[in-house]
C-alpha cells in the first residue's frame, strides 16, 4: 500500500490495516478470489424452523457482532437475507484460529463460516462454527449499529452505509423495486411494448423545462439530455406501434427540493384509440397493482393521513379547484393583466409569473394542490399549459388533460394527445413567442415532429407517471432524496 494512502487513514483504520498486514504475514489472504456457500442466513433459519437440522452449512456475510466469553465466542453474521447467530468454540476451531479471530477480525469484515445449525438453551437458532475464513477485510469501521447515520448529507453521500445500518432505508428501496416490477408487469399484460428512446437529443421537448446541454466533439454540435420521452414515443405510434411505454431517466435543469431532483425516473406510455379517460382507468389500475405488490394494501398512511387508493378516484376540474380554494375564476380573467389585478384585489400572495398560464399554475400550486390528499384526477387544463393536448370541442381554451394527485403531490400527467399537425405547429409558434417573452421553459419548434404528425397519428391517450413520487407515497417518505439511491446534492 502506498505511503500516501496510509497517511490518509484514521487511527482506527490504521489499526485495521496493521491487522491486515499481520494476516498476510501469516499466509492468510484477506481478499480471496472466491467464496462458496450452501445457504443464505434466511434459508438456514427457515430450514431449522421446519424441523430440519442442517449439517455442514456454509454461510457468508458481514460480521456485525462479536462477544468474547473466554473459550467461547458468540457473533452475528448478516447477509442480504437475514442475520444469524454464530458460536465459535475454542476446541472446535482450534486455539490458533480462535486467537486469530479475536485478535485480527473486526466488525464489518466479510467472513465465510461452516458448521451445523442448532438451538441454544436461550432458544436462539445458531450455527456452531467448525471452520471459518476471512472473505474481505473492512478497513473502515461501520456506523454505530443502533443509531445508524444521523447526518442527512452523510446518509445520501454514503448511501451504502445508510443501507447497511437502517432496515427502513432498505425497505424503501425494496418497495421501489417491487412497484417498478409490478408496473412493468401490468403494462406488459395489457399489450404495451417496452422500448428505449434517445437520452441525447438534438432538440429537447415533451415538457415545460430547461434542459441540460452537452457537446458532441466529433459532430461539433450541442445536444440535450431529454426532459421527457413524449415526442419520440409518439413517433412510434405514427409507425404503427399502438401501445408503447418506456421507464426511463429524464433530466431537468431545475432547482433541488423535497419533490424535485434534476435526474428522475418516469414511466411514459401511449395507447392508440384511447383518450384521457382511458388513462384515468390505467392509472387507477396500475397504482393498485403497484401498491398491492409493494406494500400489500390499497390503504396507506402518508405523513399522518390515511390515503385510500381504491378506485374510483375523485375527479375535479382545475377551474373549480382554483375558484374553490382562492376565489379566482381563471376564465373570467383571461389575460395576464386582468388576472394579476384580481389576485391583488383579493390580497392573495402569489409569486409573480411572466405569462397568464404560468400565473394560473402558480394559483393552483399555492392554493389548490395542498388540499389534494386523497387520490384525485385534476382535469381540464388551460391550453396555455398543455401544448400537446387536444382542446375540448365545446371549450376552446380548455384541453383534455389531467394530473393525478395524492398526499398533496402530483403523481402523473396525461392527455388526450394532439394529433393535428396544423394545430400542433400553431401551438409551437405560440410557445416560441412565450419563449421570446422570457419563458425559458417554453417549447422550441420541432419541425421533425410536425413532419411525423403529417404522416398521420391515431387518436391517442398518453400518460407520464413519476416513479420516484410513487415510491414516496408507498413508503411514506416526504423527500424525493429518500427514494433515490444516489440523489444530486449541493457541494
């Protein structure tokens, strides 16, 4: 080991390094090439519980407790399945090996053990060790096992220690994995085809957001990390794939807070010959499937509230919710100046926004969203907020769009998708004007997408669902950083 590396070690780490050196001097390799095991800890425990008495069991895992009692030593080994007690007897393993165990092994070391399973007088299922070996020396000590990591930044930066010391943290990510598996199964069983679309895009689109920009050296051109999958997935409907989905990473160059991370996971799906009411049913059914698979119930506790996912979910219009919670009728004040005047007249504290649509969205976020605790579909958005949704025939300022909410948190966004290339082009032009007026999140004109639409896209329902927020709801977490293994952090 280089002198520079040794110089960086703490006193505890240096002591462990010295143990490592002594082991090697004895001819013991602290990092052997491979390990063999016959059972996981859980399998060994379950086998004994069933009435078996497993012999010659080989286990492997971390040493997480060690109690010297003279000629007898008790320990605990933990692997990915469970924790099991070990018993080392000096006369069973040999005095030299026993001395090495007590002197050179540390908590956190990976060990392999072999022996027979029995039950102690105190009733604990235990492996009586006849042979053991070091599988991986831990040079740094583990967090204190009863309290784990308390500093939030340390928990996120060293997630491996967070997972190691907290059963609740491990449970959160098991919930996430089970929910994603159930969501994929639901979509597959309903005839959707899973695909992959570009992460690096020549022109970003599909959502109102600022992109991350990168540069391709050989092509000498800027590219963008995708902010959504929408426009590429719709191209596939033009190509004849009638049900399509993608579970993917998206990237938005935005602030970091308890519900936003610049890198996040979305599921987007599109179904030909469907509309936004079809997508409501899909959301209800998919959420039920995910909840049952991940937590075994449709009734959840989220931040002290009982949330019931049982269909049908409540349906409200954006206009009604904003009026009921703020007193502002957004369609009575249809320009920015008039809307701002009404807000001032009612003495409402609403952050100033550059456009009428953004101001409507701010009204909703401030007054309406905090009331949406039970699962709710918020329907019929202004066209200014929805450049890819179809207008309602009897209400030209309103589109067939909904967002799904629960626990005061947006869970998904869906449209009856716009498939008229002329209308889509005009909306791109309107978005470009808003961009010129200072809205940095407004869409650019995507002529390639217009060309795709000109070849014909069937009537379509589309949906985007946030995987991170689904996990937050199912695991009762208030911060998105709790459900992302390695979240983006400020330096």
